[in-house]
C-alpha cells in the first residue's frame, strides 16, 4: 500500500481573534522589580551563587547564555528577560518553537495559550490563520534573506511587517545565481513557489504588533543580542498551516543551531542557564559542547571552567555534584539533569518556579 500524506490545504483555518485564550499579557505579565514569593533559603543561596558566577563571567567578557522553555513566555516573563539583556547580564537567549509562537501571539494580539483538549475535540487546535500564516511567512522570507529562526520572527515583530520580494525579482535572481550560488538559488526558488501559491505581491506587508513591547524576540532584535529558535519538526502549531515550508524551517533553524554552538564554543569561564526546558536545551547543548570541545582540543585547550545552572519544577533527591545516579535511581531519568551532569564544568540544579527564579536572579544581579 502506498504512503498517503495528509493534505494541509484542506484544513479549515479559523481567525485567531475567535480563539478562547487563557493568558492575557497586559494582565499576566511580570515586572522585573516584582518580588519572588516561593523560594527557600537554600534556593536563594544557589541563586546568589549563580549571580556571582554571572558577574564574574561578564566582568571577564565571557558569555552568559539563557535557554528557556515556552512556559517562561506563557508566564509573562518576557520583560524580565529583556531587562537581563538590557543590563548586559545575558548575552544570548534561546528557546523552542513554542516559545517563539507564544511570544509572537502576545505581540500580535496580547493573548495566547489555547484550550488544547477542547481544540483537539473540535478539530481546531492549532488551526489558526494568522499564527500559521504570519509566522511561517516570516520564516520563509527570513530563510531567503539568510536570517536565523529567532531573528526572522523578532525582526518581523519589531519592524511590524515584512518586505516581500516580487515574483519577477525572484525569477531574475534564480536565473543569475543558478550556477554560482546554488544555496541562494534554492532559497529564492522556495520563496518564489510560496509567493505564487498564495498570490502575494512584492512590497511592504504591514502587520501591526500593538503589544510588541512585551516581546522578548523583538527586544533581542532591537538590542542586537542573539535570540536563537530551536524547533522540532511537527511539534508546533505552525506546522498545521499550508504556508509551512520544511526547507525554510530547516534553513533558519540550522543557522540558529550553529549560532548557538558558536556561543557555547566561547563558554570557557562563562555561564549557562537552562530554565524549564526538559528536552530542547539539554539536547542542543550536548551536541554543541561536543563540537566546541572538538575544536578546542584541536587548538590545544579545553572548555572546562563553565558554570551550569539547571532550573525546573521537578524535585531531585540526588546530589548532582557527585555525577549521575545509577540506573536504578529514579533521578537517573531526569533527562535534563543527567545530560548536563555529563557536560563538564560545574553544575547546580534548582527546583523552582521560573517566575520566582528569574525575579530573584534579577534582584540579586541588581544589587550594587
């Protein structure tokens, strides 16, 4: 029996304005000066230690990378993240595909987070016209322009629109670059197919983002700080929309992965914070560290003096300073801890809500 693919073109998309949302950014966002409420003394000690390592890293010109899961955005923490970048404490931000989407929806309509159970039951989960159309279009254009995943969406938010090349411009570029620059030609071919399929015209496509001040992607783009997006194919609602193009996703995501790996390659003496990311952060870090260590060893050095702080809600009963637990210990299956415990340097684990942690860290770093 031949394989049969689902036809996304037949999916009925609905207007985003008609969706029932659970989070409203103007109601639920968190200010950098808010007070954390649920941290014990031992947690505050770890946060003070982390702040000290961050201060030392930045004083010595070393990077501080902060990777986070989508709930950091859903919890309204974008203003705190932007403040950490503005004050120079964080030099690189990274998130998954869902973090990109929630941040964009907040900027576009001020609300995000749908009822998944209800949506799947009624065949509408993720089938939202504006989210699928605009994020995918930003990525399609970004892939053609040589942008990364986070930059493509962040610039779209900050500039409140896109400059679309017309079909004739793309046709001429394809003819010009066909033999001398196949990669650029391929990107132009992909975008030309999308432009034709959706009947798009060249020129400025204005898309207002009235809540863009709450967007961490836009803030990072404005501040010229790397914000990398690390999606996994099929994980995010934008894959439901026919505007989605695998080649564009791949081009943008590959650029961001290599940008992230480039930051990790400079991590000697620096700090890495992983907040509420059980899969994306440990997986991209371990591959990046392996490549970075490979290059370092070729140059007669090692990356070994780096600080890792892992933050999540799950409690751990293992002392991770002793390495990883045996396979019959349940903590062995805390993937993020197990992965990071293998990454050299000095690792700490903190069980805390991301809101309390980031507010406490910001307060600690703000001390004179």
